[in-house]
């Protein structure tokens, strides 16, 4: 009997020393979603913006279809639809994801203000659906960053979006608590709100300091120049947040909290408010003013991401494991995002003239961010009580969208070598240019299919009954 007791006692310490289960890296995101009652509303806002933008992409194809383009009832409807498409699928889409991040990291604080901001933003998205049809001659202007329709409904849309971003960013700056022990994700979210607020202040300053007598297209080009460049830096912060979330969803313990990461983010963020100083040095329509913001965006909005990209590629090269079916769309979104963003960055180094190489660069970078945002929405579905995307369509969607856009920018890059001008529909004689633009058109069509697949998948899964988590 004594021997049995001794044996039992010897086994007890062994059972007590068993290590507790290690928490999944994505558990932190689950806690953020649980404390964020407006998260689902912001997801619906982003999906709605992409859905309406997708409808306009179909109209763009119809406007270029022989026999159909003549039946369009409005003057220059191609460029009118293009303005709505760009503003919805870039500005509204990216900023709805940014607002989602701010709301998540605010953890339920300043909720009344944030609910009102979300309502304003969604109202602007819905109004954009009718803005192109509000006038028979909307006077579309293809200026950079925020292309414009010269009619009242469009400016009402911008007013709703401006108010929403101002309220959401300011409330976030007060709601997110920054301290010595703040994590990288918290710092990135707070910095994103600060950058957006600064870009809105740049817009106000540009409006107040704009010289008189400028033609409409030049006026709006200069109006959105400073704020638009600063907003690109916010987009790269959102990209980093999405990459972090995707790695967490996949269970990758990537060491983001490295000694260089926090000071780098702080340095880039601190440079943004200081970037308002050129308003006191140059008039807003002077070349020095424009070159300053171009250079600042290149450094603070692109080059500083290089170490993060290299870290992801290096880490993934050492760890290869089987991914569960529900995580494959998330993993593919991460890979496609890195591919497109890196391609856009490479093409940027090849820009020599004002030709279609420039849109090849920013389409690559923009779509790299967009695919990361799509992956984030896939990852959030189960946390919001919705069914995860597990079928073949979800697995292939990031690659269809990504490869289509890679073909699109490759065609533009090839055509840029033949000096095809940007923002024109003029004919080109060189066979290489024709081949390049053909690849561009085919890739763009494939990318439209991939974008519409994402909208369809999200609407389908968001409308399904909640699953038990």
C-alpha cells in the first residue's frame, strides 16, 4: 500500500508541471471585435462601397463596347463613371477600412461620435451611387487622388466623407491610449488617425491659400495635392495593420515588436504634422510645393515599408506548414498583397517620363493594399459571428484579382516603354504599345471579375445566419 501511495505522489508533480495551452495570436483580434459594436457596420460600409464601385466598373466596360457606347444618355459618361469608380474603390474603400481599424482599437470608447461618423460615411457612399446620374453633364475632372464631378450631389458626398473622417479620426486620437507599453498595432492605429486628421487640415489650408483664376482641373489638382499625398501614408499604415492581422489569423508568430519597428513608425508619424510647414514657404501651385510632397510620400509612404516586407518574406521562407481550408483565402490574400505591392514599388523605380508607367506603379501599390484589406474582411467574418469563406471561389479570388491586376500593370509598364501618354485615349502605332495595352485590357477585365467575386462572397457570408463561435 505504501508503495502505491509513493508511486501516486511521484506522478502528481508530473501532471502539475504540464504547460498551459499557448494562446492563439489572433485571440487579441477577437477581443477587439467583441468590444467594438460598430465593427460589422464598418464592414458593410466597405463592402457597399466596393459593390457600387463594381457596378460602375461594368458600366466602364460598356462605355468602351461598340454599339453600346453610342446609347449612353449622358455626355462623356465614361469619365463620369470612372470618377465614381475610383472614388468608391480607392478613397471610400480604403478609408472605411481605416475607420474600422480605428473603431476596433478604440475598444468602445467615444461610441456615440463614432456611430454618427459611420452614418455620415455610409450616407456619402450611397449618394455616390446617384451622383453620376444627377446631371447630364457632370463635368468629370480626372485630377489625382480625388477625381471630381462638377455637380452639387458629388460635393455633398465629399462633405459627408469629410465630416465622417474628421469625427472618426479626432475621436480615435482621444479614445486610443498611447503609452510606453503600447503595442505596435495600437501605435499604428493612433498614427493612422493622426495622419488622416493632418491630411484634412492640409485640404483646408490648400482651400484657403488657393490662388484665384485657376482652371477647374488645375484647381482641384492643387486642392487635393498635399492632403492626397499624406493620405497615401495613411494607406500604408492600414496595409501594415492588415498584414499584422493576417499573420495573426494564420497563427504566425512573426516578431513585429522589434527594436527598429517602433522608432521607425514614430519617426514617420512625426514627419507628417511637420509636413504642413511648406504651406508657409511656397504657394500651393508652385513646383517646390508639389515636389516636397512627392518626395515626402516616397520616403514616408513607401520606403519605410521595405524592412517589413523583407521580414515577412524571410520569416515565411523558414516556416512552411499546411493551412486549414478556412484560412487559405487569408493566406492567399497576404501573398497576393505582397506580390502586387512589391511590383508597384519596383515599377516606381523605373519611372522616367510622364507616361503610363506612372499608373502602372500606383495601380500595383493600391491593389496590394486592397487585397490586404480583403484578406482582413475574410479573417473578421468568424469573429463577427459569420461563416468563414472556405470554398474554391474564396481560395481563388485573391489570385484572380491579383494576377489580373499584375497583367494590367505589366501591360501599362510595357506600353510606357513606347511612351504611351497617361490619361488619354489616343491611338498608338507601335506594335509593342498595342500588345502592352491589350495585356492591360485583358488583365483589367480579369481583375474586375476578381473584385466582383469578393463582393459576392462577402455579401453572401454576411447575410448568412450567425454561426456558433
